[in-house]
C-alpha cells in the first residue's frame, strides 16, 4: 500500500506520528506536508496529495489541518477525490463503507494523536460496500 500525506502548521506532530506508525507496518508514505509549526498555506500541501490520489499513484491520502475543513475543501476540488472530514473511528469507517472516501481529513485541534492514528487505521482497513452506495457515489461527480 502507498499513502500520500500532507499537512499545514497545525499538524506536523500528527503527521510524524502517523508516518512512523504506517511505515512500521510496511506502508510506503509520500510526505507533502510541512515539518514546522511556522504558518503556511494549506493548499500548497494538499493539492499534491489530491493529485497523487487523482492520478492513482497512491492508494489513499491523509490530510491534516486545525479544523480539517480547509484541507478537505481543497482536496475535494479534484475530480476523482472524495475527502472525508473525520473525528471518530466510526465516521472513518462510514466514510469508506458508504462514500468510498479516498482521502481522510483530520482536524488536529479537535483530536488526539492516538485517536488520529486509530482513525487512519480504520480508514485504511475498511472496504467500500458498493451496492446501493455506488449509485450515490456515482452522483457526486458533476
């Protein structure tokens, strides 16, 4: 499995912990995020993740900012991206099962690092259910 990750200044510590966790499982991670807490513009770090997902060079994406909203809005501008803002494992599972989300958006200021890691694990290990949900997912794209 190959994952693309990006973050702004609210999430370097989250990214570091998630990357370390994923690499310990043998998952390849492409890092597009900042490594400092200096203020940056999150689109500069999210568009590369969304491009990776849209182009199929990775299996999934992970994006992190303070609220998770700005990065999700940015990623969802890409045609083949379905970024889901998640703050619990249950929402992470539903984002995959019902929405076939391919990027998880994490709100660093509203989740703990361990919680974020658990959400990522759930997201990556949950399959899309298809069926009645496929019709709805097909209607997302304009």
